[in-house]
C-alpha cells in the first residue's frame, strides 16, 4: 500500500476541518433553538402609477424564531380627499429570520395620503 504524500494529508485535514466545523455550527444552531413565534412585519413602499392603477411594493419580514405559512397581508391606500382602496397579498412560506418582497395593485389614481400595511394572519407549520 503506497504512503500518502503531504498534499493528500493537507487535503484530508482541510476536508475534515470543514466537516467538523459545519457539524458544530448545525449542532449549535439546533441546541440554541430560538422557538419564539413568528414576528411578521409589513413595510409598504412608495406607490408607483401604472396607467389607471397604483402598484405598491411590499416588504414582509419575519424576525421570529419560527416559520410562518400562508401569510396574508393587507395594504390600505388612502388618497387626498378620502378615497380608499385595499389589496391583499399571500406569501406561501416565510422562514424564520427571512424576508419576502411582493407587489399589490389598487385601482386608484391621484395623490396618495397614506399607505398602511398589516398582517391579517398566518399558519404555523
């Protein structure tokens, strides 16, 4: 049986170090286990006119320790003068400490006074 040379030993040591490091990180994350409920926030962006519609970008973030499924978000737009419109957006899966971007469309034109977003509900996996 031939002896291993120094390069083979170096590759073996580097591979072993990587495997042990990844296993250690996974074990640490599993033991630390942040199991707090999802903490979902909604941040609507500036409305963008699209013909006779307004398109609104929406950022949804989950800073909690668990994932959330079927996250239902509602965005309400109020124009100067009092006209209002709402739109809903559903995110299929929002993992823990993650974010998702989406867009909603409302049939309003003109100057916008307020854009508000809120979470209507979600399902725990």
